[in-house]
């Protein structure tokens, strides 16, 4: 497989320029980075997302499906998954490019 997409070299301003949502998860699933495109897509402000457990607090009612994909992703690999975020007020279909960096961080690049 190709090199995983690791966006650590981009600062928050550069992440905000990307036309798709970006979420970086730490090893325990806590949100470490969250760009403006994802904030707009999900309707959750960045300051509310940072530091929260993504699967328990942000990924919706069917977060277990997405969590299983992340857990199964080997270090240094990337995959593309199709997922529907089911929240309290709406459902959003998304294409998510996931990659696990060498430092065991996972990037989710989310396109609706």
C-alpha cells in the first residue's frame, strides 16, 4: 500500500484551507486536530471537538462501525471507507480516507 496520509507538517491554518474535513485522533480516539471544513460539515465547533472522544461524543449513533475500521487499520497503512454519520438531527453520507501514521495517530479525511 502507499504511504499513509500524515498531515502533521501542516499547521491549523493550512488544514483549514483544505476543502474536506480533517480529524486527527490520538491512540485512544481523542480528537487532537479538527479543521474548519469538518466543523462546518458536522456542525460542531473546533473548540468543542478538541479533547473529546470522537467515537463516543462526535461520530454519531453508529460510531461503532467506524471505530472498528480504525481499530483494524495497521500502522503505516491507509484505507477508504464509506460511512453514514447518523446524528440526532440528520444523517450525512461520507467517503473517509483513513491513515494511521507511525506515531499511532489516525487521520480521517472526510468528504461528504
